[in-house]
C-alpha cells in the first residue's frame, strides 16, 4: 500500500482499536470522554481516516471484492507498532494486485450495469406517464407548474434526490437540508437536458442512461455505467444569460 494509504489505515485503526473492550464484536468501541482539544483533534484525525477507509472498502464491496475488517485492523495496528509482517515492497506488490482485481471487477460490473440499465429503461418506457427524448433520457412530471424554463447557460437552484436502480440513495439535497445551486451547463448531460424541460415550481423524475450520466466513471456509490434516477424540484432560476 502506498505510504499515504498506510497512514490512513493506521490512523483509522488507532481510532477504532484504542478503546476496544472485551466483546463478541472485536470492532466494538465505547464512547470516548475528551478532556481537551488535543484529544478531540486526535480522535477527529482518526475518524477522518476511518471514514476514508470505510468508503474505500464500501467501493470494494460494491465490486464484490470483500476484505476482512479484522485483518485490516491487525495490519494497521502492526504497522503502527512497527511490526508489520510485510515489508514496504511486499505491501506495494500486494496492493498493486488488489488494484488489478478492482479494475477487473469494475470492467465486469460496468458491463452488467449496461445490460441491466438497458433492460430496466426499456420496461420503464412502457409506462404511459414516461416521456422518452431523442437522446434516450426519460422523464416523468410529478408536479406541473407554469414558471419560466431555464436554458443551458442559466444557474439554477434545485432540491433533488438521486438513487440507483435498486433504490440506494447516493446523494440528496433534502438530506443536507439545503438546496443546491449550479450552472446548468456544468452538470451531467441528463441534467443539462432534463432541467430545460422544467418550469420553475415543477417537480420531475428523471431516468438517466449511463451515457448521459457518469458513463464509465465511478463515484461514491455509483459504479461504472450506472443508470441513475433523480427526483428534482426546480426552485429558482438564479441568473439569465445577458441579451444583446
């Protein structure tokens, strides 16, 4: 593993193992009582590293690459103590092998996602409430309105929720408690196209093929070639392009 990654794993393990208690669950930790800011900072550092590692392992799990958390923690703790069973060269080789496994799994997952998305969208298009555009974007009007429509050069304010085909939520302005504001020509193609059909005050549901979403890129819970579903409320057009 690269030095930075080792540092992340090490810090994470410290935060998770320092307070281990005897329990059926070896990863169980108790709540920590902090006496000063330095302790809080140490815990926060460990928590940030733990979050990074957890997200990374979540991405691996999405690709059906499962790592044993207990062994991750053992390797982490051993490295903290300077007693890792592998030297740096071995660690780098093993992690290069893991990266290769992840790349191969991503390719396989991407192909599965393409076929799954095509089948799902073809079935969804049979719904009489669904409109299919020339690009392949599908949308459904949930709440109609008569406000202005944006163009691609506009900046808009929206509330939205994004999910995968299995219902997994990967992003939501509702969860954050604050609308999102962005230039319409700087988002995924499905959004740039879809929001131009919307009137201010309306709410739509978009079904976005992978080529209009993130394509072969993976981000967070979104694996390569994923078809995405968004519920979007257009709250406001923040700016209009200047006219001559």
